[in-house]
C-alpha cells in the first residue's frame, strides 16, 4: 500500500544534485524538525501495521529514528539492523550489491527467537537493495517478515515492488517521482 500524504511531503526538503549531479535528495531532517509532522508520520506507520508485531527492525541509520517510536506505539521491541562491524558480540550478517561493489549489514545473533514477527522500517526506499538484504537476513535466522514501512518511496527505482515480489507488504507515506 502506498498513500500520498501531502502534509508530510510538504515537510520534506528536496536538495538537487546531492550527493552527485542528477540526484534529487529527499531530506527528512526538515520533517524531523517539525514535532507535529514527525508524530503524524509515526502514527501513520503504526496505523498501517497489520496484526501483532514482536519487533520493529530499523535500518541504519535513519531507520532507527522511525523504528523506535513505532515500536513503542506497537508495544514491540526495537531491533537495530546495522552496517557490519558496528555491533558488539556475535552477529549474523548479509551481503548485498551496491551500484559499484557490495556492502554488508548485521544483527545480533541472539536478537530474537525463531518465529518473531518483525516489521522492517526505514526512512526511504529507492532500489530496495538494503531493505531486501535486511529482509533476507531476518528471515535467514527465522523471523517472519511480511511488512515493511517507509516514509518515502521513489517508485521509479523499483525497490517497493522488489520487496512485494518477495512477499512483503509495503507501506510508504509519501511517493516522489524521479531519483
């Protein structure tokens, strides 16, 4: 499900040509500065959740910002999906492709028991590489991942559709055309 929230879209600043020419960077810091807008974004994500959730997994780093208040509202815990090497203790990791090369994300090996119902959350979905890797990682260690929520979707880049193809219901509060 994707819905347009014009009030939230108006709070998201667009910075042209960042980090490189031709990219229209969607900056959520302006949304976060608006307490009412931030609260509405969290409430809308919570309202879109279907059924009980044990953990809300936030993808580093901006996903953490939304995952924690969503988890509190749902009575769930917060799971951090971090770049490899950032978590202490034993971890489980997953590689994924970037435009040029690969990257790796990780979670604590003992973060949850198999069967945990996990909502995946991040600020933005573009190509979906990181979100798909997070879903694979969580499923690899026994999680049930059927839902993901994002503040922003860039639908032309296909990430939300790629998650849907993997059996994950995707909610995005705002969709922006272009990159």
